C-alpha cells in the first residue's frame, strides 16, 4: 500500500512550469542583449567561458532536484504490516447505470452527474459500513471492490462516465449478478448456506433509469435475495421522458436519434425498478431534483442488523522520504561540481563534455530516478495479472473436468458437469475482475487486454471478447506473436457469432503474422465452408419465400375467380322467371360446362405444384446423400473449440 503522508505539499510541483517559463524568458532576453553587441555567433566565440548547453543542463538538474525535494517533503510511505480491526456495519454494493440515457438532463445537470454527487454525500454518512462499486450498461464490471476506504470510493465515483463501458444498453441482471458474486465469500466450498448468510448484512443499491433491455433482472433479484442480500432501487429521471444530448468534437450539441432519424426520448421505467426491489425485499425510491432518495435508503440500512466483522488494514507505514531526498542531494552536488568549480576544472569539463556525453549521464540519472515511481505501478499490475492467471487456470481445469464428465454420460455425471461449469463461470468472472484491475492505470496494457479477452470468451461474452482481442491485434506496439494469437482468437469469437465473412478476414490477418500456423489454416478453411453454407441457406430461403409469394398470389386469384362466379350465379338467381324454358336449359348446360373446365384446370395446377415439390425434395435428398458420402471419404478433422 503506497501513499503520501503530506499530500498537500505536492501542490508545490505547480511551481515547475512557472519557473520554467521565467527561465525561458530570461534566456531570450540574454540572447537579445548579446545580439546588440554584434553578430551572435561571433560574440559567442569570444565568450568561451559561457556555454548555453551547460546552462540548460544546470537548470534541468536544479528542477529535478527541486522535484525530488518536494516528493521528500510529501513523505512517501509504504504499508509495512497488516492488522485486523473490528467494526460493525453493512456491506453495500452500488450498481450505477452509465448508459447514454443517463445523460438526459431532466435532473440537473444530468442524471449521471446528479447521481455521482448524491453518492458522494451518501458515502459521507457511512460509519463502519463497507462499500463497493459496479458500473454497468450493456455489460458491467467492478469499479471498486468492497472496501472501507471511503476516500478511494469517492475518488472512483467522480471518475464514473459513460465512456467506461463500450457496449451500450441497460443489463441490470448482469450487474446484479456481478455485485452478488463480489460480495459473497470466495472460499465457500465447505460452508453451508446459513453460515454464509450470517457473516454480515449485505445490500445492493441499484441507481438507474430502469430502461432495462434484458428481462432476467427480476428473476435474478429473487435468486440473489435467497442468498441473504437485500436489493434497493433508486429511479433516476422523469416518466414523461427527456431527449439525450450529444456533443460533437467541434462542440456542437444535438440530440441522439434512432435509425429512422427520430429523436430518442429516454423515460424512467419505474415498473422494472419496483419489481426488482420487491423481488429483493427492498424499497424503491424515485429521485428528482429536490430529493435524490438516498436518505430513505440510509435509514433502511441503519435499521438493519450490523454484524461485528474483522477487517484487514495497514496498521503501520514506513516512511521512504530518504530515497527522493538522496536523489535531490546527488543532483545538487552534480550541479555544484559542474558550475561551482575553479575555471580550469570547468574548462576541462566543457572540453570533455562531447566525448564523455554529460548529457547522456543526466538523461540516465533522470530515467533512473523516475523508474522508482514507475516500478510500483508495474508491480501492482503484474500482481493483478498473476492473480487473474491463477484464477483463469483454475477455471480451465474445472471446465476440462466438466467436459470429461459429460463424455462419460449418465444423469449423475451430467449433473456434476453442469455444477463444475457454473463454478468455472464464476472463476472466469473473478479473473475478469483481476484483469480489469490490472488496467486501471494502463488501459492499453496488452497482456491484461489479451487475458481479459480470454476470460470473456470462456464466459460466453463473445462480443466483448472480440473488442479486447481487437485492441491487442490492432496495436502495432504489441508483440508480433501475441498479435497473431489475438487475430486467431478474434476469428474464433466471430465464428461464435456466425459472422463468417469477418472471421475469414481475422484469420487471414493472423496468417500474415504467423504463416505456418496450422490451426489458423484449418479454421480459415472451416470458416470458408460455413460461409458457403450460410449463403446457400440464404439463397434457398429467398427462393422459398418467392415461391410462397407466388403460391399465395395464385390462391388469391383463384379465390377472386370463385367469388366472381358465385356472384354471377347469385345474380342469375335474382333475375325474374321470364323467357323460354329451353334457353334457360341451354344457359344452365353452358354454365355447367364452364364450371367443369375451371375445376379441371385447377386440378391440373395442383397436380403440377405437387410434382414440382416432390422433385425439389428429391434433389435435396440426393444432395444430402452426396455430401454425406464425401464427408465419409475425408479425414476426420481436428476438433476445435470456437
């Protein structure tokens, strides 16, 4: 755990740009004054005791020394020992909707900013409770694991924005599931349900406008409540609706529109949020400009039974101010030796500065000093990745065991296989959390992105996995081998979505980076075959639709003729009984003859259609038999997990 004891001292670093500006100004004035004595190059040669390069080095060293001196005064500290403290409180996991609909301005300044300010005030009221944060839209992830560090929670709350989640929508069910998994104990294989529920009171608080595009939220709320977790909901927005503002890069403002060009109106869906809170045995509160509803939630939480829990915290911090202080001292000594020595030694240094590359020495010191700060971040990222890899490997083992059990057959083995698959899905989700933690400070970390994509792929989130594979594959700074693997797996994720044409492009890009990869070659041929089958199916479907339309048209024409004949018969019946009986008999025979001809023509058309249908079925059967024979002659292909 790293921190600065005196964080306010770091504001002194703002003086560096100001001092740099002053130095540039006086340097400019000095050059201007020298130019007044004559040609600047000639004057510089006459002033051999003055070196502009050394002056810049002097200023650089002084600024570096000043920077490390400020860091030393801020007193960097590292947590050296852990301690267990007891507290009484409730575990609260907040699920915050960050979909684009939360940008509507029916609550000032907008729904999401008003929610952030209300959450911050709510955190200030907590005493002894732990809090976590899940943000969601079309998908969700843990922004803050459950913790008692309120300062960190408020800092991460202010960073919430719709850009954190790329897939739009409102999947409340996924957010509830992830929040519940994050709150439950990790080591619960040997614990019964009553012991799990008795550990502490748990609350999930959903802040959303309720425009849920997935219907499983209420069912998921009931399942989570059976684990002893209460679910409260807060509805943000108005029921009358509000357009969603968008702003272009040029600063122009407009409103979000649908595919038909109509302005999208976002309305609060109270019924969904009420059903979720009812299923979770919590309460629903409607937030508006006057009252955001967190006070009512706080009263409910305070009335709950607060269990006494042990919490691990850092109880001792070791000061590390000596490191930046020594660096500042060394830099000042170097600056003094270069510019505070007698003139002969200084002249010797100026003479040797080209051969010994003093600039290189200064750059080396600069990089070495800043590497100390970068090293802590790298260690945290590597630690998170190692933890995620461990969880991912555990999930892979469970998945392989489930496959083996399923191959054995039998109801018992299938039941055990399903249980192991569910456990593997949870482990994949935990690995996803660790990988996202590794990218909190470095979003373009290629290893974390690649491993996260693998976890999402195994969890069945193929669209999200494709996006993270693309970030690695399309990054020219990534390792060539990793880029090839990313393109290969991107093709697999596209195959899972039946996007065969796009998967073919991904496999071709993978072969450009790894031309001898046999797995990619096999997958490429398989994707081409599936694309041809898909196109044939589409053509057959189009032909079938066209034939159905023609049949419907023929039936409609026959029906019209039949109706016309019936109308003619009815008109004849309505005519007065006058005229020659012999003429009536002739008309009757003529009509009967026409009717017989019409019936014969209809029978012939029906017979022809049946014959065409039989011929078509026979062609399809012959094609299937031929294809089956060809498959039997081929070698059995290698099994692939797409």
